[in-house]
């Protein structure tokens, strides 16, 4: 194993641990999904997040970051879409009122939806752009991105699963619709608060 990889791997692992286990849009939604739908039904959401992060990391390594540098208005469009969609998700979470809804109107996020969501997730973009520019596992940008994508999956998957599992553990305490309503509104508020950095940058 090259010395460059050995030297940078601890930093990459620590970066992946800190960024995937701390609160953000993904983990807030996983916590809410664990409460409302249980861990088993939330598994596609969990796997979609990991797959989406890996794909996004690879895309940045293949030149997407350079495209944003040349066409900064594209990133502005991304920020606007992120704000709109996260507000919509916050509304969906905040208006959930009972566990185990299966009527099609209330359901956990699907695998492909979780993958797509990473493209408008501001924290996901912060993570991959920071990793691409500060962590050097390989001299090749594309191979560096591939290795970092692997680290994000290996470290991040158990971290985000913990959020969904914690949500599931709260289900019996939130069986009362009133307390569940309070929980969902709180999660919706936290999701909106997670938008603060991107909103501040957008209107700066």
C-alpha cells in the first residue's frame, strides 16, 4: 500500500466519521423515518444515502467541481433547488401524524430517491467538495475520489444506520399521537435549521 494512502487514510476515516455521524439533513430524516416507519422499512433510505454519497464523490473527482468553478451560476441553481426541496421535506415530516402509515401518501424514502437527494443535499456537497480538495489518498484525482467514496461508504453506513435505529427505539415512547406530532414538528424544524448555512451563503 503506497505511503501516501497510509498517511492520509486516518484523516480520511476521521473526516468520514465526523461528517456522517453528526446531525444534518440525511440523519434528521433517518431519525424521523426510524420513528415513523421502523428500521426495516428505512433500510432502502439508508443504502440510498451511502450509494448517493459515493456517486457524488466520484462525480466530483471526475470534474464536476471544476465545472462549478467555470460556471458558478450552476451552483447557485443547486442551492436554490436544495432550499426548496428541503423545505418540502420538512413540511412532509412535520405533517406526519401517526406511525406505520402505508397509504402511499406517507412512506419512507425509496432507494433511488435517497440517491437523488444527495445531489441537492447541501451537507453532502460540503463533504465531497472538502474531501476532494483537502484529503489526498492518491495523486490521481479520479482515484482519490474513488478511494474516498469507499471510505465514506465503509465508515458512513454504520453511522447513519445508528440514526435510523435510534429512531426505531423511540417508537414505543412516541406511540401517543400527540408526542409523535411534537417529535415530527421538532425534526422538521431541525431540518429547516440545517438550511441556515446555505441560505446565508445564497443571500450573501
